[in-house]
C-alpha cells in the first residue's frame, strides 16, 4: 500500500468521479484506475463502483474513507514537522459571492497560509447556485454564500453560520440621503440603482423589497466588491449585507456610507458551505477553522464598536 493510492481514492471522493479526479491529479485515467485496482486487491475490498458512465467510490470505500483520511492527515503532519511538505501538495478551491471579502476571507486566507505555505488557495467568484453546484460535484471545496431568512442548504451540503447582519443602503459619500439616519424603500426607488445579477441572494432580496416594481433605472453587476466600487464612483446606490460593507477599505476611507432601511427586519447570514458526506482533508478543515476564527474576531469587534 502506498500513500499515493490513498490520496487517489480521496481525490475520487472529493471530485465525484474517476475522470474529474484524474484531471485534477494530472494523471491519466487508466493509470489512476490501475493504482486503485491494486489497492482493492491488497485490501480485498471493492473501493469503486465502475459503470459505463464512469466510476465512483463504493459503499465499502466510503466506510473505509475516515480511516484513510486519518492516515493522510498523519502524513501531512509528519511532512509539516519534517519541513518536507511538497510545495504543490494541494490546492483548495473556495467559491465566494464576494461578501465580507476584505474583512473575513482575505485575513483568514492570510492566517492559513502562514501555517500552510505549500498549499494554494484559489478564490473563485461565482453566483450562489454555481457555488452549490461546484460543492456537490467536487470542483469546489468550500463555499461562502449569503442566506436569507428561511433558506436551507441544498441536499448534500452543510452550512456553518459565520456572520449575521441586516441589509443596508450603500451610498456614495455626500449623497443627499446620507443626511438621514435611515432611508425608506420609496426613497431608494427614486435613485439610480446598482443591482446584483440574478443568482445572487441580494438580487432576490431587492426584487422582494421593491415589489411590485424594481428600481426604474438599474445597473447590474456580479458581487458585492464591484457593487461597492460602482457606488463609490457615483454610478448609483445599492443594498448589501452590513457585514459586506462595514470595515471594507472603501467604507473606512469614507468613500461609501451605509444607512439602515426603515422597518427592515430581514436577517442575512454569511454561511460557509461544504459537502455533507465528504471527509475533508486536514488542510481544508484548517481553512474552515481559520474562517470561523476570523468571523469570531469580526463579531467581537462589531460588538465593541456598537457599545
């Protein structure tokens, strides 16, 4: 039995099929299949269910996976302790809707990289449905998404709540509405609006809040980061979760401001999602821990500022 064989099986589980695993491992599919066949002979267990449509991990393989993961985690710790971890050991892919990027995601990734210099973190900006699809098919390891009241994670995915907040109006510095402590939907309806595109939770929220008519003069974009940049340039106003704005560099510099929306009681949640049935590698679990730790720091700072 070789460590590589265990890593190969973990990759098939993570990516959902033999084909996708071979692509991500940069290994031919026949070579990958042969390596796992040898492991099956040695363990005397069928690890893969092979069909014409492809091969996936078997029930017996899933039962053995936690034990294999323990071995791989121990090998990772040994490599780290010996200072011989391969620089190309792993890539972690995290999909994000670009909420709390500079206040949570970037600091968490920075802290994680200090203890995992050989691991690459690829941050991919996507609408929420595509993040969920990527988590299900194994092309994404973790997802950061916004959740509205009553939203549940799709079947097969778990969600860990990191931050809770309210929708706020995001205005350029000096805008006439910044003279008010809070604004109404009717006042916002009269402004040029930067709308998140369909597939983003904030698109769904705005459609609901402004019903039956959306803002009459709307620009659209993907994600909070571009939305804030357009607001700062005076292109229009927008609505975002408060945790996506407060502490952002544009907010700290006074280029954008936020105002509460009168009568608004909706709760928005920044949620970390992952596959339910997958035993994540140690590095992925430690990135989850870094994100949770940074979220706790953000919450504590917000509580201190409020008091």
